[in-house]
């Protein structure tokens, strides 16, 4: 019984659906009522865009030109139309413009005769206008060039050094440079070819919506077999007294040269301009130009010089205490020297004197010439145990001592 009831419900639902479809078909095809319908994003064509240039203006980039239409017609007619059935335009030559937003009426040039456009009188389009500018920009190279071993690439030579870019000011102002891009690998001979140009921002990203006066540039990449030679630093003069060089190191000790083989074969060394040592008074860095022969190039880039790191040191001194050896006292004399230690000043450069101690120095005084009693103050003889002409020593004290005769008592005569 339940199964029969379910079947009846399904039959009733199907009949209701068929009746609804039949009613809809009757209303739309027999009655065919009038109604309104929205058609969105109908394209608008801009005419005579070139007239903007006469006023140094241009359409701002990244705009889409559409309007939304409200149309009226029968159900059947509305079902048959699409946005492609409408032709809508704006004639840019009919208006004056300013930089920024401009609200312009549109023209309905063509539309289906069987429908009416209800919002025709209020249709406008907002167009954004930018200033049209031109600017000359240097062409720079982003061409990756890898030469074969022992071959060196000269700076790339472009047929033109600049290119003119033009377009909306908002886009042109973003252009940081115009770069030529390409790749050349395993190069061992001169290359002459064209490379594509790209306007880029300061991060190297391509800028759209700008026009270049040319899309490519002719370039020559000269490739020569080269050689490596040492750098010779030329100097004159002497350092100020009390100073000596501790470091005098160039940032390059040798250079890679490229150029005609007949010239490279005659070069064994590259000399620098003269460095006057008498002008050096302290630690410094000196830029020195290299003497590069004609038609020869070095791998230092545009700067044909090297940098020399100069470190100087001044003399220093320290004191050590040394005990004086008193030798050679004659017979019949006695010696009293309560303090035989003296101070000695050691002078020189830090590296030379750092290991000098009291054990490195001898101090002595020969008493063999003293025959009489008395109080004496004398300069001792001092010397380095290991002679070193880079170290100076100086006694800061004298040694004081007393000499007395030995008295021998004679026994009385009986």
C-alpha cells in the first residue's frame, strides 16, 4: 500500500512540472510580455585618440571602457540580443580634457531595432587622462657574456648611447633605465648583433605602457685573447723620520690584459704612477693610476686605477732594569756599591723591541783604573747580547760606588 502511495506522489509532481513548463511556454511565446533587462559591460570604442597628443595628453594606462545598459523589449526579443549587438563610441575630438578624471557622454551608434535603451540619456563614461611626455635615457647593458678561458671581453659598444621613451607621465617617470638584454656563452671572437631593449624600474622590473623610439640596438662585443701580468708600484722619497711602512699592499697585485696580440706580447708588467712616500704621515689609502698602453684594456672596469692600503708605525720605547757588573778592582781596595741596578731605555719599532728584556742587555763598569779611595759616579758600558741595529738602548742612570783602601796593621816592635 505504501508503495502505491509513493508512486502516486511522483506522478503528481511530474504533472505539476509539466503544467509549469507549459504555462511558462505560453506566457513567453504566446503572451510575450514587455520587460526590462540589464546588459552589463558593453564595450565602448574611443575614436580619434590621436587628438590628445596635440595637447600633450594621453589616455592613462590600465583602463577598460564599458557601460551598463538597461534595455526594454519583449521576452523573446530580449532573449535573442547580446552586448555584441550594440555599437557605442566616444569621439575624443569633440571635447577638451584635463589631466585626471573626465566624465564624457557616450554615443549609441547602433543597437537592435526591436529593443529600446531606457538609460540612453544618462550614459556617460569616466576617462582618465595623463600628461604625455618624452625623455632620453641612457642604454645600459645587461648582456651576460662568458668568454672561453684566457679570453677577455672588452666593454660592450652600442651603436647608439641613448633611446627616447614616451608615454603617460605616470609610466615614464617609473623608468630608471633602458637595458639591452641577452646571453653569450663560450665566446672567443668578436660579436656584432642586435639586442632587445627593455624599459625597467630601479629593481629591474619591466615598465609597461611606454614606447621606445627603437626596440633593439646594434652592439659590438670585442673579444681578445689576453694575458695576466704583475703590477709594479713606483715610489719616490722617504717616510718622515720615526716612521716606517708596516703594510703597503695594493688591492690588485696583477691584472688581466686584453688587446691585440702583437701588443700584449711586448708587455711583461704594468707600472703605476709614482707614489711619493714623503707625503705619507699616517695610515691611509691611496688611489694610484696605472700606465695602460694604447689599445690595451685591463679587467678593472671603468676605473683604470688601483688602491694601496698604507699602514705605518711609529717608534716606541720602554724601560728595563739591568744590574751593572763591576769588574777589575785592584788589590788592596774594597768596593761598596749599595745599588748596582740602573734603568735602560729601549727604543725602536714595536715588532723589534717587544722581546727585549733585562736579560737581553749587559751593563758593566771596568774598575781597573781606580787606584785611590773615594766616592764615584760613572756611566756603565751597556750592550745588547744579540746585536740589532734596529734597536737603540740608552742608560738613564749612572752607577754610584765607594772605593776604600785596605789598611793593614803593623805589629809593634819589641
